[in-house]
């Protein structure tokens, strides 16, 4: 078992637990939105601008 498998294993367990707690079709977007609420939605208009400016 290499180090990537060891690092991804806890993430897989957490996503499995979240999937059981919040069984909607949203996936990771639902989990992050539930955790951070309005802050998650406020990042959407800012993220693309950051990416555009970081390329140049």
C-alpha cells in the first residue's frame, strides 16, 4: 500500500459517512455547502477571477 492510498483512505471514510448522513444527489458540493453555508456561495463569483489573475 503506497502513501497515496494511505492518505486517501480517511477521505473515503468521511465521504461515506457524509453520504449516509446527507443522502442528496449533490455530492461534495452538498457537504461543503452544509458545512459553510453562505460562505460557500460567496466564493463562486470570486473563484474564477482568482484563477484568471493567477494565470498571468
